[in-house]
């Protein structure tokens, strides 16, 4: 009994330490006022000389986000880019995961290794490599020019296209792995039974495999969507100046305006607008499945 | 076994404690701009003093500032630009220099000290390191081919919508540094480069939106490689960076020729400074390092390597003629008179300018 309590306590402690505590710190900054000091915001709590505690909190920073449509547009645009990237990851990742799941156990190990292998190189280096590939006198343009399909290089760098390429490339393994984990557990005799009863392969896929792999699709999509919304590095390196994402807005508030409180408010608003609804949805769905 | 381990631990603690008590540990943590020091500067210092230097680099003042303002950065020497230095001093970020430990102070150029004193009253917190201008670099061959009468000596190359439109296909870029773009544009329009009036921000936004469609990107370091490779044709940039691009283009041997212009309308002059954070763990070593960096020959070697003018008057005899006589590194006095400093802005103005900048860049 005691061990069980301990086993449950560990994940909660983890959550407390690495999510709630940082969140409380960010919230504290979001409720304070910017000032020229170190750190650059006014303290939220102040102990008076007589031992009294003064609290100065204000929702100004959150209200400020409503006054300018920049923030809304950045949230929406980030969600749009993340959603489209997730869709592409799914379209590319599903066949790959399916192929791996259906291959022989030896081949499977090798194929899974190949999916994970890129992680051995620094993420930043891999994104930089895409600059080399996509730039005006990079291999793609040079090849197309040599064959004579195009007369002048296609501008791919500093466009939304490059951002999609970067995000899909970087997050594809996060889609493939949970999908694979689900697909590999599907009982093949179910498909055989469907075939025996005269069901065509496509129909069998749609009525048997796809619904059974749904939890994998949801898990993979969340693993791609959530980090993609807050992505900063890929749009900064591959995107154009007009790629407006919430990560960039946050950077501007933090570094250019030196307004840590507003930057914190932007981060918290992002959490409440995008991440929490998704998590709650996922939780409800999981409960339904369990019931 | 356990006993052995405990004795080991105790010995270790004793040794560490003794080390702290006797003197500063022989370590120095330096945070400098990328490509901003000679190849052997650090190695020579380590050899001479026996102090181990941990050398880290950054590529934007903002990143340095965030680390300083968060506190406990762990750095002993950092290199902020003067306008950032000014604000960071006000926030209590820097220790006062102990001049008695800086025997080479006299090597510094008096006029530069005076200009930096506008940001750091009495030069109490910072040693001027290098200085330069914010003008533009361009690809001589390609610009000539597209527009034989291109105004290569003027800001019109970047701020005249007709000229920029003509050069756009070849690649025109701006620095992602709104305060410097603002100051340069105000100078071009004949207004006060350090204006904080909202009308001037409106003017800035309105004027930039005319050239915005022709700007390939806004970035502060990518322009070096892109100019050198011929990916872009005209780039607003920091003098030394543009000269590094010129050098790399020559090394690549692809026939790309890069030139740097300090526009005739005037340009931003900036100063980078060595300073010691107020919570630096090794302030004594930091003073040793600052004094070393002020040695005439050390400063000259760095200028010879990075193509930036240093703030060390005594170093001039050791600076290569190629560097010293290059007017884009050491401009003539007449040109110098046209240069203006970029002073620190108020938070309200900064927010206004950042917002306008975002609107210019993203159209939103």
C-alpha cells in the first residue's frame, strides 16, 4: 500500500517540480510591472519594515494583449501553421509507420533506428542544412536549372514553404513513433477475418485498421502540434520576415521591448488558449475510451 | 570502501575551501560577440597569467542583456554596445572599474572615451573596445550590371523606393535592429536620429512600408555569408561584418567583389565596451584581462584580425597599414563629423518602435 502511494506520488512530484513551479514563477512575472532593474520587473510581494506584506499584482499585462490585434493574429497564425504541418506529418508519417509495423521484426529494428538516427545530430545543424538545400544557389535550384525546367532559381528560403518543410522534417519522428507503437499492436487476424468475409483491403483498412490506430493518430498529432505552435527556431532560420508566429512575438516582448511581464502574459495566454483545451480534450477522450 | 570515499570527500572539500580562502580561482568567463577577437588573444592571456579562460560568444545585444538582467550570468567580462551599456548601468548591472588595477588606461583614445562618457558618465564602468559604423555593403559587379548609375555612396541604395525596387531581384536586406534602422533613416530624411517623437515613428513606418516589398529579409548576421556568396546584393550592416564579407568573397574566388559604404548622409557610429557584471565571480581576473586587452599591441592585433577600429590610441603604430588606411574602418575626420551615436531609448518609445517594426516586417 505504501509503495503504491509512492508510485503515484512520483509523477505528481514531477509535475509539481517541472510544470507547476515554473508556471507559478512565470505567472508571478506576468502579474508584475516592468521596471529598469535586475531582474527587470517590480517585485510582487514586498515585506514592509514592520513585517507587513504588501502585494502588488495587476492584470494590466493581460488586458494589454487584448488592446492590440497583433497577439490574436500571431496566435491564430501559429495555430494555422502548426495545424497544416501536423496534417503533412500525418500524411507522410502514417504510411511510414504502417510499413514499419508490417515489416519483419529484424527489418523493423533497422527501420526504427533510421527514424531515430537524425536525433543524433544537433537539431540546429539539421535546420541549418535545410538552408543549404533550399537556398537560391542550392542543389535543388541548381538541378532544376541544369535540367532546364526553370530559367531562374525559385525562391524557397525565407518563405512559409520553407517553414513547413522545416517543421514537418523536424517533427516527423514524433508522429511516426506513436503511430508505429499503435499499429504494431493491431491483431492481424482481424484483417484476415475481414478478408475471409469478403471485405476489400481498402474497406478493411478504413473500418478496422484506421479506427484501431486512432489513439496513435491523436497522440502523434498532439506531439507534433503542441511544440510546433510555440516553434521559434525554425521560422527564425527558414521563414521570411512576414512569418508571424507567437514565438517571434514573445521574443520581441522579451528581448526587444525588455518587457518580461508582457512576455510572460503572452506565454500564459498561449498555454490557456492552445495547450490546455487540447489536453482537456485528450483527457475526456481517454476517459471515454476507458469507460 | 565507504570510509575511503568519505576521506576523499573531506579532502576535496578542504582543498576547495582552502582555494577559495587564499585567492580567486584561476578562471575567467568571457562573453564576447562572435568573430570579435584575434585568434591568439585568449591563448596568449592564458599563457601569461595561467588563468583558464572560458570563452563564449553571442550575436545580439538583446541576448546579452537578457542574461545580465536575469542576474547570476556567471560571466566576468561582457561586451555590450554603448546604448545597451547605458541602460544596463542604470539597472545596476555593472561593477565600477578599479582604475588602480588598469595601468594601460592611458592607452585609450581620449575622444572616444569622451563619446562613450555620454553613455557611461565619467567612464566609470566600461573600457571602450572597438567601434564601427552602420552603413551598407554591396556587390560591386552585380549592382553595376543592374544599374550603372547606382548611387553607391548614398542611403538612396536602401531608402529610395525606386532604387531599391530596381535592385530588389538581386537581394536587398536590412538589419533586424530597429533602433539603428530608425536612426539611419531619420538621418537620411534630415531629422533627428535620436528623436523619440511618435510622429517620427509614423514617418519611419510610412517610409519603410514603401521599400518593404523589395526587402528580402531582416537579419543581423546572415548578411555576411549571403553577400560573400552573391546570394544578396545590398545589405545594411555593421562595418566589420561587411568587411569580413569582402574578405570571404575574395577567399572564395568566385569573382564576387564586396564594398562597404558609410553613406554621405551620415550613419550610426557605435562603440562596444568591455565591462564587468556587478555579480561577476572573478572580478580580479577580469581586471587583469581588461588591462591586458588595453595593451597597445594586443588591441592592434585584434583590429588587424577583425577589421574594426579599436578605441586604443596607442595601438595605431602596430595596426596594419591596410587596415589603418581603409576609410571604411578608420574614416576621415570629415566623414566622422557626419556620424551620430544611437542613444538609449525610453521603454515607451522602444515599445512604439518595436510595434512599428513588426508591422513593417509582417504587414500586421
